[in-house]
C-alpha cells in the first residue's frame, strides 16, 4: 500500500509499505477520503511537540472496513466508517470521568501513531464508527472536525437565548457556528476574524453578524450595539484573546478556550470572579462521534459549506501548501485515495 509519510520535518514522501494485518480487536480500513487539518501541517513543518517521526499523518478519515482481527465481528467487513482518532486506556482518572480525550496515556492517530493519509489504516474496532447509507462520503469524512464543535458545545451547553461570539472563522470557528445555529438554534451568533473572505464563509455557515476586528475595535462595535455576549468561543487561539473575552463577556457568561499557545495570557481574577464567568477548555473530542453522526442524519449541519478543495493523494504536497498559503480561498481541503 501507499502511505503519506513525514520522514522528518519538511520531508514528505509517498512510501510503499506492507499492507498491515489487523491484530485482535482491530479493523483494517480501506481509506476513501481524508481531510487536511492545521495539525497535519504542523507535524509536516516540525511544529508539533507531540509528533514522533517518521509518521503517517492524517486524523480525519473515512473508508470501508476490509478486514477484521480476532474477536471482531466479521459482519463489519464492508461497513462504511469514520474513524475517531482518540485512543485511550479506559481506566485512568480522566477516562473514569468520561474524558478519554485527555487520557494519561492518550494516543492520537496521525500524531502519536500512524494515521489516515494512507491507502489502508488499522485502527481499534471501537474507533471505527459505522456511517449510515444516508450520509454521503463527503459528510462522513467531516465528522471529526465537527466533533470538536460537539465537544465545545458539550461544555458550554448553548441555549436559544444565548448571544454567542466566536473568534476565528477558520474550520474550527465554522464548525462551531454550524453547531450553534443548526443544532442549538442560538438566536445570535457573531463571528470575528481578520480576513473578509473567511467572514463570508462564516455567513454561509449561518453567522448572524460578522465583524472584521483587524480594522476596527470589537469592544467599540459591541458597546455601540449594546451587546454583551453570553457565550464566547476562542477558535482563533491567540493568547491575547482571553483578556478581551473576559472584558466583553456578560456577567454569568461562559468562555471556551481551544488554543495550545505556550505564551502567557494576561488576565485579572476580578474580571472573571466579578462576573462569575465560567471558563472551559476543550481538547479533541470525548465520545462525540455518535453525537455528530446523529447531527448529520438529522441534517442539522452542512459539512459541504466548509469543503473548498479536493486533491488526489498523489498531490498531497500541493494540497498542504495551498492549505497553508491561501487562507482566503481555502477552508477544508480533502484528499481522495484509490479513486
Ligand atoms: P485557522 O488558522 O484556519 O483559523 C484561525 C482563524 O482565526 C483565521 O481565519 C485567522 O484569521 C483568525 N484569527 C487569528 N487571530 C485572530 C484574532 N485575534 N481575532 C480574530 N480572528 C483571528 O485554524 P483552525 O483550523 O480553524 O483552528 C483554530 C485554532 O484551534 C488553532 O489554533 C488550532 O490549534 C486550534 N484547534 C484546537 C482544537 C482543540 O481540540 N482544542 C482542535 C483543532 C484546532
Ligand atoms: Mn482536525
Ligand atoms: Zn486513560
């Protein structure tokens, strides 16, 4: 089989590898589609502290089970599946409280273990989620990015009465907008970004109001309209955003952070406690595959609004470079395998 391998930072090869045999409890997936994410680019460029090389990247992938290991029902062969990249131990403290996404021995496919930019991948049986026939391939490959939004909203528990503010109209901001509008029917969703083309994408994904905060002060614009957001999601992830979010938030608001910056954020406790704000963080997803598959079944979200490009995997380098260089035109870039 062919696999996309990052040999070491900045060195990508399409390598011939032996077809893997599923071990006990595993299934083998013949991959059809995979999505490129910022973290794939970070591993490629050597900017992911968790990555070990060589590595087959890719943690957003969909395909068909073509072999099963011992102890796995052979009726699974032929099933269309999306793969949850989060592998956990099942017995540590975080696992015991329903947070496999921060398991003390967390393994993420495509980061700590070989992932989905490959003609085949072997994954644990329980990570391969059956996709009903009514959900098309292009939606199924987008389950993982939407699980990030499901995890965020699982913490924040949005209601129709919320006034939500989302920083960032990249893929993560857009999945969050779609969840807030399509699933939770939040009455007002505001999105801020520095790039007008991305703000236009946010509008297509359902944002009620978009604002370019590269040109003008968000604080002044919200004050003028008398808006105090009750739910703020930082999907732009600059360390300066937390401080602004605390200042803009309504009393009793919730703030959700998604960033991994190692730079400090400057905050004062009075700003948080004075309004009794709840500040959550959200990483990857905790058992959210069935949640998002249900959203797709019910037509509550539309992944196609995020997909801007599709490449054959032989052109993976061009695909990643376009994804990295053109934030105005690119959102989700997909790779096809074996088509
Ligand atoms: P992206 O880079 O495509 O999008 C970020 C957007 O934020 C860009 O459109 C950019 O113009 C905008 N932006 C940057 N600074 C801003 C500011 N100060 N105000 C308003 N907008 C600003 O990235 P993507 O894929 O959407 O991911 C967003 C962030 O989420 C990344 O930092 C990534 O590391 C993080 N992430 C976190 C995950 C988690 O589970 N916690 C999962 C996936 C991504
Ligand atoms: Mn991703
Ligand atoms: Zn664990």
